[in-house]
């Protein structure tokens, strides 16, 4: 008999996801529990939103305290929470100004609006002709404008017509970026590591070259660090690996401490200055509850040096995965605790692998059919990483018996 929670969700919820058949009811740190009390290690962190682990006491305290004090006012008024939150956010990221939103997609839309308006009012691009260059394989959310510049057919199919003004170039190819720039180019929007595309790490120095090219052509460099930011890749921002600073920065996911949807678009002064009162907004964006939790999340990230943990344990996990010898493994990619294991679907699909991991007490999600993602909360310990590696090795061992190596090599 099917679990009643699954039956209900399937009956009433739109089928825009295909969840693994586990019904979660509590979470603590890196651990999740299902209805029967079975424990699972979270190797997915809600697509990196839960970088601090589940129900972190400091974050729950900030949330409950602020919820009992003042939660939502709209930005029609000042609050005592927004200023301190954005001050900390700007100081930590080195960006002078921030515009708070809720979901990552909203912050990306904010970046697009800022870039276009900057293109017209500052750079002097002719009205209605601003172009934004994006990369193939990008993921920036699910609004119609954003899926309109996706290269993934399923994200687009049936949802057009789409907004114009976007030009795609291959990810990791700085020369292609330079060739695509025209006098109408306002911005280049890029993920330092493509997350949803399968944890694609660009060639060494790619962002640095992009920075130089954008400077040379007066084009804004906007980094979408919704997934890679806030310590995930071993630095506060993934763009720091290349020693560069973007003109615009998009953060989300972990910014809400895994408790709320909190995002922000950050920018240099003259870029953010294009927004005047009434140009843009959000009912919930920057609300005191979000600001209090966001501020607590940033403090935790800074005080607990979680980026350093991601760097150190990411190396341990990458080395451990690379040491596994199995014909199903095509590649192990990643940086910090954002890791992808690319599998040969002729041996096993990433989805099947995730189902087997689930049976062994690890939860994660495939991306793009062939890639298993490993992105645990950044509060994970070395022993827990080693335990996960043991389980992953065990799943491969059971595979070898189900699919004899000889059979595969002669297939
Ligand atoms: C998840 C993600 C987004 C969208 O965030 P939502 O909160 O789902 O709207 C944008 N950009 C990147 C790189 C992401 O990974």
C-alpha cells in the first residue's frame, strides 16, 4: 500500500517534480528523518539552501525571536532589521549596495532589469536594443524570461513566446564571449560553476579573462552565485577563486539560512543607482523576519568559518570519490562541497543511483540524468564525509555484482 502522505501529495500537488519515495518529517543538522524514524544523511541541502544544516539553533532562535517581534511590514516603511542585514551582506561581499528579494529567480530578474536600465541610461545603448550574454547550460530559475534564455529544451517547451535580448555563448570559452559582444551588450550573466547543468567547473582563469573582456568593452559582469555563493565552493564567493569582483552579484538559497526564501542582488554604486523609487519592488523582499534570519546566517557563515570547512572537506570528499574505481564513473567534478559524480547511464542512471543511496541512508538528487550531486550542509564533519564515502563505495560494490564488469565491457 502506498504511503498516505505520498498519495495525498500526488493527488493534490501539481506534478512538476518527481520526488524520491521518502516522506520526511524532521531534520537536525545534516540528518533528516522519515515518518518511521529512519535517519538519512542530507547530501543535497535543498539545492544548497540548507548550508547551515536543518534547524540550526542560532537560526531558529533568530527566526522565532523576530517572528514574535515584527515579521512583515513591506518596504513602505523603514525597519530596524534591514539596514544591519544589508550592511553585513555588503561588508562581507565587498559590494557597496544591495536590493533584497525572496527567491533566486527574482534576484536574477532584478539583475536583468538593472543591467538593461544601466545599458540605456549609463552606457547609452539605443532604446529596446540592450543585449545580455548568457552561457549555454545556464540555470537561473523558472520565470518566463529566465527559461527563455535557457538552453534546456524541457525548461522552455510550451512556455513561449519568450523575451528577446539574450545571446548565448558556450560556458568556459572566454573568446566566444568577446566575439559575441556588440555595442548593444549591457551585461554578461554567468554562474562561476554551473550547478544544475551538472556541476560544470570552467577552465582555470575563465572568470578572470571574462573580467578583463568585460572591462575592455564596458560590459557588466554579473555573477549568479545563488548556488555557488556563501561558502559552498570553499570561498565566500566562488568568483574569489579567480580573484575577481563582479559588477553585479546574485545571492539566494543559503542566504535564508534554510528557513526562509531570502535573495539579493548586489551591485556597484552606479549600477544600483539606476533604480529610483517605484522602478522595482517586492511585497516580501527585505522584510524584517528575512533580514533577521539572513543576518544570523551571515554571522554563522563568518564566525564558524564555514567556507574553510567547505574547502577542506570538499578536497577530502573529491579525493575519496576519485579513489573509487568503477567503470560507471565517467567524471568527478566540483569545488568545495559542490560536487558532481557523472555516471555512465548504460551502467546506471543517476536517478537509480540516488534511489540506492536512499536505501543506504543518504539522500541526494540527480541533475541532468547522469550526474549525482553531493552538496551536504557545510557543518558536516570529516568523519561524516568518510561515512558517506563508505556508503557510496558500498553502493558501487553492490552494482558490480548486479552488473558484472565483463558484461559491461563487452556490451
Ligand atoms: C536555484 C538557482 C536559481 C533560482 O533560485 P530559486 O530560488 O529557485 O528561484 C538561480 N540561479 C542559480 C545558479 C540557481 O542554482
